[in-house]
């Protein structure tokens, strides 16, 4: 085993300014790496006043195997670096009670010991991703008699599609999913029998059974897909979801399944053929969580 020292760099925009001139101590203790340093530096204007823009630099160490230089190791380091960075951003958002915008893509850099060679991991900005335009040919929905439930589903679907935060997007997706699950017949009923008198009561199925019926019986989803969706719903709403960068990739897959379920269900409600738009497939950028690895040499370093 050996220890690699990585540097995280990025630039953020926040509604606060730094009062202390001291370097903040890196007291945060994530599960695996050791934080060596945390620096947040204001970016001043021409009059040397703080502008609300800040440069962040974090140094951390991680144990790696000598012979392990696989893509999985790079992905692990990328995930660790992003988790560390996100935690500090979360703390700044908490302290300022305001949103924090990342204005410069996150970059992780490793300097090979005793050399002027570097390896960098740079995350691709999703804002720069432009999907190929779609040739929309079906405008029949504009002349359909939309009910209130249809409008609510459409509103939340748009929010789910445009929301940049993956968890917020998934939460927005669960609302139209539950509305849709109520629109399709479900033969299952809850049967309750009184232990004392034997009186039997019958009640409508709960949300779990309705969503299960909608996804599996109406849309053809697998039992595994339903269980992942339902468990994620419970983890989010009951405060059990612990988000890591590695987990974000799995969340993107569930988000895809949720979006497709809403599209397919709404098309059936509105009488739109499966072959017509919107397409019953999600464009690839929804699942992209990519980064670029760059090897470089600093010619100025002696």
C-alpha cells in the first residue's frame, strides 16, 4: 500500500464573505481519506474587495495498492474527492443559509512524487451538454381536453426533468408517479377481520400496492425495478438516504426508470400511441456522470 496526496480545486459563488484571515483547519473526518488542508480564498475585484466568488483548495490523502491503477481506482478517487468537496459546500450553504453555485468544474490533481508529472481528474460540466434536437411531429396533445390531474402530472414531470439535483429530481418524479398509480385499476384489496366478532372489512390498497400494480402489471417493470424504486422512496421520505458520489450513478438509473414510467403512464391516459412522441426512451446525457483523466508535465518546475 502507498499513500497518494490529491489536490481538489474549484471555484464557487456564494452570498457571503470571509471575515477571518486565518486558514480554516481541515477538521472534517470523512470515512476514508485524511484531510490535510482546506483553503477558501476570496476572489477580489480591482479594488481588492470581496466579490462573492471564492477559490477552494482541499488536500487529502488516500491509501492505494501499488499495482492498482485501474479505472475503478480512478473512479473511486473521483468519487472521494467529490464527496469531500460536497461536504464543505454543504457546510458553507448551512452557514450562509443560501445556495452555493459551482462556477468552475471540479478538478483533482495528483503530483507524482519527485517529478513534474501530474495526473488530473476533471469533471465534465453538464451545462455544456447539448442534446441533439428532436423532430417533434405529434402535436395532438395541444388539442386534447386536459384534466387537472393531467396538468399536475405534466407540471411535476417538467420539474423532474429540469431539476439539476438528482434527489430533488427523483422527489419531483414520485409525485406524478403516485397520481398515475391511482388512475389504473388495482384488484388487490386489504381484508381485515375482527378477532372478537369476526366482522370483515375491505379497504382500498395502499400506495405501495398501487405503485407495484402500476409498474409491474401495467408497464411491465420487473420486481427488482419496483423494489429499488419503492425502497428509494422510503429512504428519501424517512431520512435514511445517505448520498455518496458512487450512489449517484445508481440514482440516475432509478431516475430514468421513474421518468419513463411517467411518460408511458401519461401517454396511456391521454390515448397517445407508444410509437408517437414523446419517445419512450431517455437520452443518454441523463445517465452521464463522466470525468476526464489527463496526464501532463509542468515544464517550469525544476
